[in-house]
């Protein structure tokens, strides 16, 4: 079974631009979560989607948004990029909500100049 | 807010020795804990989990201990190998911030 895939793997943007990242979960998984990883803050939860609905949200500004499609694929968008948005963005999928195991993708490395 | 956090940011271990990585959590109502391993250039990988109705759970060369009284979690790696060099995260359920993790370096 293929793992979680994320595209693109690397991205360079400038301040003020917007960016869209994509995540394809493991086949059959319906829950997708997004995390931001930085050296100083570690892994920070952004949001979780299940059956095309946002179920949980972390403490991030409204510039960070996401969505999930009927095939469970998910995208996250960051608008008006700031230097501090430079990070590794990780996507994780699981079969459902609750305390089941998450499987992470390799991440998208975003650099904001 | 609720949080989990690791005690030490770095741990250097001699190959063949046992490693112990510690983690504290603040939410006494938490009922599920997970340890992840993240190697360079990869996403976190599930190692082992434990539910709050257990004190100990063993996997292959790894053991997780849960002390609910002091809200402490530990991961023990037996006979540490070079391939164990990575960043280790503990997580409470799956949605909270994981913290910066503990970087384990194995010395040959």
C-alpha cells in the first residue's frame, strides 16, 4: 500500500505570496491532519479534516486554511506569506478520527524569502 | 493550554547501550500516548503507543512506560544501534503539539 505523499517536496516563495500544498493520504484513510514543523517550535498542529469537514483546528491565524476532497486528498493554503512561515509542513493520515495511528508523509519544505 | 514536552533536547548514547527518552504531559485526562521517530529528511514514523489503562508496553527493542501519577512517559530503546539516531517525539492523542523532540545521537 502506498504511503502518504506530499507535493511539492520543496517550495520557495516571497513574502506576500500565497502557496498551496497537497497531500494524498494512504488509500482508505479518511482523516488528514496538517502540522507545521520548525526548529524552534517543533511540531504544531494546524488542522484535521475528516469526510471533507474540518474537525479540529490548531492555534494558527486565518491565513492558514485547508480543505479536503471527496477522495480524501487534502490541500492547505497559506496566504500573504511571512518569513516566519518558513517551515516543514507535514501531512498525516489515519483511518478515522480518534486515537488511531497516524502515518506521516515526507513533508513539504517551504522557504519564504 | 495542555501540552506535552520532552525533558532533554539531546541525548548521546554509546552503541549497544540502552537509551531512555523522557516526556511529561499536563492533561491528566489524556488516555492515549504515542512515540514517533523522525529521521533526517523524513516525516515522523510511529514507534509505539500506549493507552492509559496500561503502565508498560513492549515492542521490538522498545518499551514505553507510563506513570499516570506524575504524568510522565518514557521510551526505552534496548541495545541502541546507529539506525536509532533520530529525533524522537512523544504525543498525547494525536493532535497536540509534539514539542521540539529529543535528538538521539548514537556513538560508535
